[in-house]
C-alpha cells in the first residue's frame, strides 16, 4: 500500500509539472502545432536518462524509484496525448505533420535518453555503473 502512495504522490507532481510546461509552451508557440506535448516528452526522455544513470550509483529505496519513475515521470510524459494528437493529424489529412511529429518525438526522445544517461555520468561520478 505504501508503494501506491509514493506512485500517486509522484504522479500528482508529474501531472502538475506537465500541465505547467504545456501551458508555457503553448503561450510561447501558439496553438498551431503540438509543441507542448513534444516539449514534455523530450524533457521527460532527458530526465529519465539522467535519473536512471544517477540512481544506478545511489542506494535509494524502492519507494523513491517508484515515486520518480512510475509516478512522476509516468505522469509527466504524455504518450497517450501524443497518440491522440497524431490521430487528429491523420484524420485531418496532415500527413507530413504527423510524420514530423512521430519522427522528432521518437528519434530525438531516444537520443535524449542516451544523452541524459551519459550526462549523468559526467555530472555525478559513479553514475551509470
């Protein structure tokens, strides 16, 4: 039961931050494209890479890992929203935007996980071991 509370608390924090990042991005870029979702997913990919590397060097309890990975990052990233937005792009015949959205989110996301993981090794000696 305690694990579920840690996941829920992390999820609440991740959801609030996702909303804030999406709103800020929307205000900066406007409503023309799904930049808020891309920003959240790419930031989430970078964070999971960094935190995975850092956490591998630290002896943290399972509840801390659940809070961060299942709760916070699980709620912060928005893959279901990403899928729905791609559905709308497809339905509206915006195939080139759909391909761009899928490509940048997936390719850049994967690259940012690698970058974040390697960055954690530079910033925190012993990370990633």
